[in-house]
């Protein structure tokens, strides 16, 4: 056989294959490590996104609660009407023990005839409520603005 490196079966001799197994194993280990690092980073980002979504939901629900709190507050409504275009005083409420605070203010936007009413015996008063939910521990807040009409039926004194 003349000292050739090719064996009788036509494959390379073991002397030439000695380093290939090491190189292939190192490449496989490197690929698996990259996949594991990417999966870890992706799961960390997904956890942060879930926490942000939960925080937003908590502050949004608190802002909605603040709007509801202001909507049912007659004193705030009268104060807003007296202040004309300025904001009323602030009404605040802590939401449970979670550190979320609901704050609301109201603004009087004007007076007119009720939409869809052609008779003219009803006046409408347009108000705007600014409800804010705040979570100070996370340094975040959500603002919700909602308008509403209050209808008042006025009777004529001429009758």
C-alpha cells in the first residue's frame, strides 16, 4: 500500500480525523450556548412586558375609578360650575393597599340646549372629568378624560 493515508475501504485514516471531532463538538456547544442565551434574554423581555402591562392595567383601572368617583360627587360638580373654565379641587382615594392612588378633577365646559331636544325646555351642562391613576412606587400614571352632560329641565315662570 505504499504508505498511503487512504485505507483499503477508501476512507481517510484515523490520523487525519483526530482533530475534527473536537472542532465539531466545539461548534455544537457554541450554537447551543447562543440558543440558551437568546432564550434567556427573550424570557426576560417578556417578563418585563408583562409587568408593564400589569402596571398599566392597575393605573388605568384606578383612573376609571377616579372618573366614577368624580361623576357621583355633587360638590365637585358645583365647584366646577362656579370656577367656570378652571379645574375644580382634587378628590383622591387610595385603591386598596397596593399603593395605587386615584385622583380626579372636574371642569365646567359650558351650557346649552340638550342634543336632540328641539323644544328648549331642557338645558344641558357639559363637564369634563380628568381621572388619574398613579403608582408612585413604579413612577407611572395613567390619565383618562371623560366628558358628560348633565340635563336640567327648566319650567317657564310665565305660566
